[in-house]
C-alpha cells in the first residue's frame, strides 16, 4: 500500500481527474490514429513563437516522425492513465507533449490566438491540462484504482 | 514460496474491480474514436469518389542536359532581376542583403530557397538595359571565369550578336512586341513578360511572326499556370463538380505605393546614364523625366494600367482553368480615385466580360443554362483580401493557393446528399491543400484558419517551389526537348486581346465587342483602336 492516505472524497476526485484526462488523451490519439490524412504540420508551421524549432519539426523528413510520436504519446498516456499503470511516467510525458502544444501557440498577449475556441490570456486549456497532469503525478491513485492495485497485491503476497 | 496461481487466488472481487475497471472505459473510448473516425472517413471517401477530383502534380518537364542555353536579358528592372533569379542568377548585392536578412531572421528562407533551386544549365551572357547602372549590375554580378557577360546598347545588337539562343524580355509594355518580333525573325527563343503586347495590331503581328517561325519557342510570363492548385481546379471543372458556372469574380486589392507602381527613383539616374530616346521608342516624345522612366506603368504611353498589368494575370488564371477564350463583349468603368499624382491609367477598375455561349456543363435540363460573366474588380486604394470565386449552380469554388469547393444549398446535383445531411452546404466538400499533399473532403475550422494564414504555396514533392522557376524551366525544356509551353502564342493572343478590350472600353466608355467569326475587335467607323488604347490624354 502506498503512503498516501486520502479521504474517500479526495480519492474519488483524484481518480475521476485521472480517468478524464486519460480519456481525453486516448480519444485524441485514436481519432488521429484512424485518420491517415491527419498531420500536425499545419499546427507546427503556424507556430507563433520558436518558429525555427517548430518549423524543423514540420519539415519533410521530420513531419511523419513527429506525427507518429504525437499519436503514440497520446495513446500511451491515455491508456496508462485509464488503466492505472505507470501513471507518474505517463503524467510527465503527457505534460511534455502538452507543453509543446502550448509553446507552439501560447496564449500570450500580443500573439495571435490560433485555432481555439474561447478567450484566453496566458492561461489556456493546454496549460490547465498540464496542471491537471501535475496533480495526477504528485497524487498517485493507481494503487487504489488501477492495474497497480493488483500488482501491488501480488508483490505483497509474493514477499 | 507461492506460485502465480496462488497470487491470483488472493485477489478479491473488489481488488479485481479496482484493478481492471479502467479496461472497459479504455475499450469504449477506443471503439468510439475508431468508429467516429471510420464513419467520417467512409463518408469522406464516398464523397471524394463521387467528386473524383485528381490533384496529382503534372509530369515534370524534360531534362536540362546538353550544352548550356545562352540567354540575353533585355530589361533588368524589378521584374528582370526576379526572372534572372528564377534562372539561377542573383546579383551580388541581393545575395549580400539576403545573407544579412537570414542571419537576422532564420525564418527568411529566400536565400535558402534560391540556393536549393535546380541548376537549369543556362548562361546569362548578354544584357541590354538602357540605364547604365542596371546594365553594369548584370555585368558585374553575372560575369564569372567561364561566363563573360557582354552589355549591348540596343536590343537589336544583342539579338544579332550570335551570343544568345534565347532572350528574356522584361521591358515596359510598349517595347514587348518590337523586341519579340526582332528576336523571332532572327530565330531566337523568347520569354516575354505580360501583357504580351501594348496594342491590338502588335498582337496579330506577333502571332503571324510565330506562325512563320514555328521553331521559336515562345512563353508568356503567366507563371501561375505552374501552380498546383490551378491544375486541380482544371480537374474540378472537367469533372463538372460546380455545374454550370454563370459568374466568376476575381479581384485586385492593393494599398501601397509599390503596388500602385510608385517605384523608387535611383539616384544615379540622369540623361547621361539613361538612353532616353530608346526608352521612348514608339511612344510620343516627352522631355526627359525620371517619373516616366521609373514609374512607366502609370501612363498608357508605356504601360497598360490595371487592365494590362493585373487583369491580364487574373484573366489568364481563369483562362487556364476554363479555357473560355476571348469574351463576346467587355464593359469597363473606373477612374483615378486614390492616386491623383499625374498618372493617366485608372487606379480603380471594374471589368465585366460576357461569354454568351460558354458553359462548364449542366446538371439541369438541356438548354436551361448557358453563358457566363467574368467580373474583374480592382482597387489600388484598399488591400482587403477578396478571394476569387467561380460560382456554379451546383457549387462554388474559391481559388487561390488552396482550392476550396462548397456545394450549393439549391444544387440539383447534390440535392439528395444535402437532403440526407451527408453534405452540409456551409462546409467545404473538397479542400486541396498543396502544402501537406493530401485531399480532404471535410475540413475543420483549424484547416480553414491555416489556409487563411497563407501557409499554402506551390509545392512539388513536398518542396516549396517558385512558380516562375517552373514556368521558365518549362520554356527551357521545350527549347531543349521539344514540346509546347503552357502559355504560348494562343494563350498570349487571348490574354492580350481580352486585356485590350477592357482598356478600350474604359477609354471609350462603351461596350467593346469581339467578332468571333472575323476574329477581330469591332471598331466603329473612323475609330483607330491602337490610337485609342495608347492615347496618353486623361479619360474624358
């Protein structure tokens, strides 16, 4: 059993957060996976800052690698958070991917808002999801709800 | 010691629930995503199959092997310099400026793109420019150990020097035809800037000269014919996706000095450094003045205003897609409303070209639809972007670097699909985006956003390419390997006559008609069309 002791209300809230974020990642990944014409090229080419880096990622040879990695990370993070397995690692990787999304089109005053609904000043939904993953990382719940729950049982017994 | 089976037995039902409850969620999300995308894909596929539009690039033009083609440049102003770069020759000062610019801004890819351009195996070894400074720039920049550039004081000397196989003409409009005619008679290949001619008679003379010298390869500088999206647009028309197109609207919107031909005057320019008599040529003699020399596009005596300068581009863009040819009649109006600086060409112009019998096909009963109006609307006092639209009974095409097609809500062809809600008239049914090498039947707001950002250019094999380079390459390939350039004399004749009809209508304030059988613009008794067209007096 992990060290964390949450009240049941806290545990339910944290598990719900983990499942919702996992759901969102997985669905985004699957939709892209099953759509062969999808590419991140346009999003990267229209980056409002760090254009050389994003431009390089969108360049001919890199573009397809970036697309595969993008889909891979979305699916892996989604699966991990939903199943409750290695969620700490998944959170870190997910935060990294979202940080790239954010940096390509940051909601900084003076920059074009880019393709998004709603109105944002510095904080946008990518940034909020990064924070959500941060919470998921530092308040693990897979020991209580997820594959790690079974595995920890197995370890206890084996020992 | 316990084995795995024992471990399994230790898990309670509650443990199993807590451990594995994520799996059904995972399965549901995966299934939902795959199903939604699969359905959308199937719908898209069905639509694309129905539309059957091919966006494949044209076969590449032939090899550039063999001896280098020797080229002379006549006129090394703004456009002449650009054309030389498309041929692989940049001036020393341009290279220096671009190097500095790309060091300051790594996104500036102009130098990179230029250096990556294919070597066309040519030599620019002769120049004729009547302004000493410009001619000297060519000599200084393009001369190398194996290429000595010679300056000629007249175009005739250059053409007859035996140093050139081909020439590029980038002079003021009133010099286009005389120089081209001299070259054609001498068997020298010609790449000529638009508009092809400055008056009506020259247009016929040039056509006759090329008919008499069929070995001369002639290309008119409408480089957009190489743009991938226009080739796709041709296929959209051929597949009758739009139904009967009754109206085309195309526009020019510019709002800056450069766009209004108010070019810089070079400090070295003087009667000593410019051959003024040669500049005047067949235009009425004027006192030496720098305004006319550098800003010649503002006067009918040397240029052709919006109708020759910019309508010609838009006309040819559409003529390349529709092959509609010369209109039955043209009505033009306009005036000088935002640049009252002494110019006599209009800066606001509206041209309506009528095509009584033209049709792009119909989905309605035979005989119901026929005829089309081509509207060109231009201002040099506003730069709001107005796209080009081809408006048909079944659909609308927005034509630019990207091609977007919408079904019309009252279309006959798509009526069933619209009723079944498989087509939404407010969403594109087809988008061609040349930068990502993909076709997509249903686009998103995001894709629209990228298209509007102008990120979409002409690409070949995923590489960004300058259409002018492709256009000149095609010309050189025809010189080397045979073939017909995409903008030859037939296309040039149609471009020039249509532009001149627009100019004449503006000048006369009446409808100008084309006699299709006689192949002539109809003149009223006593009218000298050439004199009217190049008349330098302000419009009455």
